[in-house]
């Protein structure tokens, strides 16, 4: 059996990261740590110390790499799909918090496809 242990994404700073993962998703910030430049180079080919924050609840864990710069995600296809109880309320909350939201009518079916982008432009499908 395979189980997802965590999902790793990036954010520019801790404030933006907290806003999305704590305020919107309701996850708890459980850990903050640094990875040495030597290990980062071995893992990812980037020789710089990396600050990482862990957000989680009993069902979901994210490790967020804090870039400390103003870069944005350039991958337009990769996304995380989150299952929520009330899609419309969740997307409204995301919008009220200032996150970009996408709402596209389904063809030949009722309802919409919903997506939310965080401040780093990571994409989340909302089911």
C-alpha cells in the first residue's frame, strides 16, 4: 500500500504561507526547520540553506519551502486536488483572503470546476 506522506511546494515568505495553509486550509504549523546547503545540493541541485515549514492535520501534510525571493511557480499543469465539504464557500473564503480563484462551468453537467492559486501561484483543484 502506498500513502502520501507530505506534499512539498514553495512560497515566497512565511506570512504568505501562513495565510494560505493556516487561514484558508485550517492546517496547524507543526514544524519549522532548515536544511543545510550541502544536503539541498544533493537533493535538489541548489546549494543554499533552505527554510521549510510543515503544516498539517490528521489527513494532510505540506512541507513549504520558503524561497525568500519574489519568484513564482512556472509550472502551469501540476496541481494538488483538495476535497472540501462546501466548494463554493471555500472558494469564496479564498477570494476574500485575496487568493486568485478560477470558476469554470462544466459542459453537459451541472456545477463548476473550481481552482485556487496561492501567492506563489501553486494551483489547487477544489473538489
